[in-house]
């Protein structure tokens, strides 16, 4: 039997995606994606969502003897000292995750966790599962990580002091001041949106899937602008067999990450593009697989 993990969803996550009306973006979809990925990784999950701090703490207490790790998404309880103390008392490795970036807010719960992974939507959770499965909560420093670390240090001197950086399945991480516990400095990398946004001048070769140019309003090429036409082309390549489901999912994940960091997208269609990219990112998983008919429907949405 693989590692047994407890996944705790904090307050209001039961309403995830409902206000936006996003297909494939609700808590049930997240739990399905978690279950599918856990099966692939050989993990056993127990998932609990509650709007009450005490329920999350009681669950930790009740499950403590059967756990190998905890994935906790505190949501609005990021400042909860009781939740932090419960994690410390249970004494198993924990990873803190957030769908969006915390920004200037300081997490108290992070002090009881090996690392905080934030700002990747569902992938914050999936990243946590992957790190538990690999047993690499400390990670390794890569050349790309060093380059990103230099940029992070230039923006925030405090984030640089005493912090390491983590390699996680090819995505760059950067430290933030939230990693304060001395016991966690070796492996407490804080996951942000992950990849740098390329400057418009660094246009990639037209043969690269991530660097196609889109014509601007005056007919001149605008590099690195995500457009409906580009997403439709990628889906068409997938339907024609020029891209595998995994390749399409990887491309979509890269684009979604960069757009979330502020990369340019077709004016007036950013929300639609983000929604489609998230669905395509998860489409390589059995629980979220998109049929050819669904892909064609998505292309139709992108043409309106």
C-alpha cells in the first residue's frame, strides 16, 4: 500500500467555481483530479472539506495514527494558530497549498509545513501529491532555479536570505519570506506561478509550439500573445494526431501559468482562454479526459 495522505480543504472551497460558472473548475472536479493522480502515483487519499476550523483539527487528531502526510489548503484560515498547532502535534510531513497567490498576507499555518505551493489553481494540489510520491520534499537546485532566484532577490531582498529553491517536475519555484522556520529552510520552497514570462522581444522560432506569433491590430506580428486562434490551432493539432493528449496538456499548462503571471492575452477573451487552458491542462488525466466531441465544442466556443 502506498503512502496515505489526508487532504484538507478549508472554508468556502465547497463553493469553488460556482460563482464563475466554470465547467471543470468546481470542488468535485478538483477531488476527481486528485483521486486520479493519486491512483497514478500509488497514493491513498482521505479528503475532507469543512467551513469550520474545529472540524479540520478534529480530523487531524482522528487520522493521525494512519497518516504519512497532510496536504492542507487553509483558505481563509491561513492565520489559524490552532490549525498550525494541530499540524505540529500530529507530527507528520505537511504541505500547504493555495489555488491563488497569497500576495502580502502571511501564513501562520506555513510554519508547520515543509513548503507552501501557491498560485497554480488545481496544480497546487497536484504538485503536492507529486512531491509526496517522489519523497522529495527538499528538492534539488537547477540552473533555471538559480536564474529565477536572482530575479526574486532583486525584487525582495528578504526572500533571499536563508532560503533555498526547489526543483519540482521542471517548474521553477521561488522562495518567499513565509518560509521562516529554521527546520524548513532546506526544503521549504514556496511555489509561485512557476515560469518567467518571456519579454516580447525574445520571439521564439515559428516552429516552436510555445512561441507562435499572432497578428496585431495593425497587421504586425505580436509575439507571445495568447489568442483564441492559437488555442484552436493546438486543439486542431491534437485532433489531427500531430499532438498527443499529454503534449497538449503540457502546452496548456505552460500557457495558463504564464497568463496567470500577466502574460498578454487576446483583448476581451482572457477569462475564456484561462477556462479553456485549465480544462486542456487536466484533459490528460483519466478523470478529466476530453473526448474529440468536447474538443470540437471547445473550438466552437473559441470562434464566437
